C-alpha cells in the first residue's frame, strides 16, 4: 500500500514537471525595444538630459511650429491680432496652404538670393578652410614665437562679432577709411568698397573669412597634433616628398575633424546674419542680400511687414540646410566614414 502511494506521488510530480515543461516551451515573451532598453540601462542620463531637452523644445519647438503655420497663411502687419490703445483687433489672416512656397520657389527674388547665398557660402568656407589649413600647418611646427602667433591669430575670434564688423566698416569707408587712405598715398584712386555691388561682395566675403579663420585654424591644429609623428618620420625615411606626406598622411588624418568643421562652417555661413546686416544691410540695392537677411527684411523693414513671406523663407532655409546635412552625411558614409 505504501509502495503504491509513493508511486502515485512520483507520477503526479512527474506530470506536474511535464506540464511545467510544456508551459515553458511556449512562445517566449517579446524582447524590449531598443528605446526601452536604452531607457532602462541609462535612465540616469535621460533624467539629467530631460530638463535641457524640454527647455530647448519649448524655445525652439514653439517658434518653429508657429513659423510653419504662418508660412501657410497670408499674415501681414495689417491682419494679425494687435492692440490699438484699449481696443483689441482680432486676427483676420487666412489659411492659403502652399501658395507662399509656390510663389517663393517660382519667383526670381528667392532664386536670385539663393544663388548669391550659395556663392557666398562656398567662397567663405573654401577660403577659410584653405587659409586655416595653411596657418595650422605653420603653427604645428617648431618656430620662434609660436605662442604669440597663435594668440594673434585667435584674436578675431575673441573680439565680439559686431565690434569686428563695425571696425571693418570704418576701414571700408570710401572717404575716411584707412584702406582708401593707403591707396591714395600710393597714388591709386579710392575704391567704393561698400557702394559698388561687386566690391561689396568681395568686402563681405573678406570680413567673414577674417572672422572664420581662427575657428578653422584651431580645429585643424588640434587634428594635426593628433596625427602620430612616427608616420611622418617613416614616410620621410622612405623618401616621400612634403606634398606626398601632406596628401597621404595629413589629409587622411584630418578627415574626421575637417568633415565636422566644414559642415558647421557651412551652416554658420549660410545663416551669417551679422556680417551682412551690419556691414551693408544687404546693399547696395540687394546685391549682398542673403536668404536670412531677406527674411528679416520681410518682417521688420518693408511696409506692411510680411510675416507669412518671412516665415516661408525661414522654413525654406531650414529645409535646404537639412537636405545639405543629409546628403553630406550620406556622401561621407559612402566614402567609409563613420559619421
């Protein structure tokens, strides 16, 4: 009887074990998503970043959404909500869809301004990169007074931008400017630096290059100092010329730094409002007007102020820069850069 009972207990236990195994062989629970795993592992980092993200989202997100909405209306100074004394005038502007974008992209003003903006951006970034590269290579060598040269070349970066632009505006003055006084002393007629459309374009490019060289030079100098000197020594022992060392060691070694500074410099130059506005205000005429200064002009200088058109141009500027960043990143990836 006892043996029978023990067999029954063993049989029941075996059945329970089998049922447990059968339940365990079912479909496994779904794995947590990538975001949930990152949140569970790095929750403290997310907690630290969350306040900053919220503040930036409010500061940038609301104006961006508001600007996109206004770009799809016919909002001007005359039909937006406003206060006249104690009276509140409600907004009367209407939703017009994509009409503003069609008008901007099909009109000559936007395309003409875009063309000069591209010339301005490519010229400034290219010249700044070449000069910054040259100065960085010079300062990377052991020369007398290297620290003093570095401080002197970084000086334009340390001075507030508007102060530098006003100083250059004084230098460019056609009647009392130092540049024309030097030319007059040499028997050369003065140049209308800011009053002639062609010379004004050269002038604003020169000022922006002068302001941008310190950043480019410092960034590239840091990249040069990260390249192991053993590579240059080995190449020199193999009989490589200076140009071959620069082409096969310096340029590949600077690739991670140069790709980043070119992207940043392009975005900054494309939207470089202070130089154009403070130096020429887009003049003479609209010769030096870039997209961002023209968008400002729509909202604050013409009458009636065209908020819809200004918002449209602002959104188009954002879209153009995003397209450039995406294409730039894909090109780098096709070339094997992990960026």
